[in-house]
């Protein structure tokens, strides 16, 4: 497996580095999404949206434990060593991992079943940022919200089409965000104390023919790692220059999310989807819907946990 160091804020005149991924866990997820490392449990959580299933992957066993829900589940974030918070189709709920019990955190507007939750993550202050999208992805039907443990829900962006990947810079001054059909990664100025954001331009414009921006993570050097739906991989970009630094190749067309994890946070986990593929494509790429892994030569920060922001 090729290992390549990635540096922040530097120009790279050579061709982007190509990195191979390996199969971590064979699955047939319709849409494998929401990958995130749980530092208290040393496991990786991810979801199958249409499969209404939450997975917990144990690297030492190369196996998963699962929880099933009565609605679509689109994202998951760590809270404590025994709880995670997930977005169901129209609600944010807390999952007790010991007994499987659920408790409601906050409802999310679904406009009479026309809209559902999609991707999300917690910010440095502990707010959950959760985006929505309309069924069939009608233009501008989605919204980006924040949710905090006391149940307060605030609208942050409106007229989003497919709300996806979201991360924060190491200095906590910028937020990067994907509205998938735009083909771009947007940059926002971010205020940790208030949670306010202000559009600050386009950080990355995806190369033509490389798919669309889906889930996203960030490494310790502030480089963005973008799972690209239809792009057969996770692409690494310098968000200050927009330059493509490398690609993790995945044997599945529709790559949906990625997350750093492991003891040293230097392992990249990647989820994929079977959704949108023809029977011929599924025969050609039978591992679509599985979880993949690689050591890309970079490491990431531990994810932020769900908590009440400080006053």
C-alpha cells in the first residue's frame, strides 16, 4: 500500500498521488454514509441510509455490530462512551449503545414527508450541524440546521439541494461545506462562540469527470478529503489553493463518506453505495456498498462530540 505525506499550504507541481484502498468489511449497503470514529470506543460508526441501519465497526475483529431503525438514518456523531446521536428521517435521537434504547433530542422539519435528514457533524463547540434534502433531490428543497442537546434547532442555510460533507479548520475560523450538485466545496467564516457563518468563497472546484462532492473529512494539515459520488474514490485537496494533491482509489463508483480513525488517527475509512448503479455496474463492482480502508500518509483530528455549547 502506497504511503504519501501530505503537506499544508504548499504547492505541489507533481501529479496527484494515487493511493490504493483495501476492503475492511464486505456489505451491501444501499447508501453507506456518515462514517465517523468514536474515540472512546476505538470503533468506527457508519450508516446505511435506506437500509435504516447503524453500523459499529470493530477494527480488531474486522466485524460490525448493527442497530436497525423504523426510519432512514443518515448520520451519526459520538457523545459519550455509551451513547451516539443519530439523525433519523425527521428527528435527531440519542442511541444508548448498551441497551439500544432511544431518546428524542429534537424534531427536524420534513414538510409532510417531502424532505429527510442527510449528512452532518458536530462543530468545535458541540453543536450538531445537520442538513436535509428533498426526496428526488429537487433544487433548493433542503436546509442546514444546528441542533444542541437542549433541543434548540436553528436554521443556518436555506435553499440547499443535497446537504453533505461538513468540516472545520484547525484554527476553528473556517467551515467547509458541500452542496453536492454544485460540484464545489464552499468555504464559510465560522464563529465558534455564536455558531454564525458567512460565505467566504469557493475552496475547491472538483475536476470535470471526477464525480460530485459527498461526505468529507479534514486532516491535521487542513487538507480536505472529499468522497466523490461517481468518482471511484476519495480526493485530497489543498483548500487554500484548490489544488488536487491525491486520490484514494476505491473499487466502487459511488463513494459517499470518509473519516480518519485508528489509534493514531492515521487510518482513512471509506463508505460506498449500491444506489444508482445498474445491474451491469453491480456485477462489475460487486464490492459497492462495502467499507474500505487505507493508510494515506496523513492523520486527522479526533471528531467533535455532541455537547451543549458553552455560554
